[in-house]
C-alpha cells in the first residue's frame, strides 16, 4: 500500500488535485503502472467526489530530488476556458 486514508483529505469544492508519491514499490515499474497504483488509492479515497484534473508525480527514493517543488494546482475555471 502506498498511502493510508490520512494521506489524502478533501475539503471544500476543489476538483484539481496533485499527488506526489515517493515509494520503493515503484522500483522497476513503468510510469503507467505507477500511475495506476496511485489512481487506485486516489479513487478509493475520493469515492463520490468529482475530480476534474489529477496530476501525479510518482518517483522511487533513488529518483527523488529534495529540491523538487510541487506547484499548487490551479483553481478550476469550470471547464471550457471559463
């Protein structure tokens, strides 16, 4: 398991999310499989919530750079460039 329920909390009406996961479980896995693992957890944690956009950064500890800066997600403009 990559994260527990306490690792992801949703408040308010946000629909854009960024997830950063660093795990040894990603070792040897292609990016798509890493994203699928994270998606399974996010899907469970956000059951019943609308997610408009999900950005995933999935690294192994060896790939992780402490200097990486995760920028905040933009506010949702309601789609269609509103």
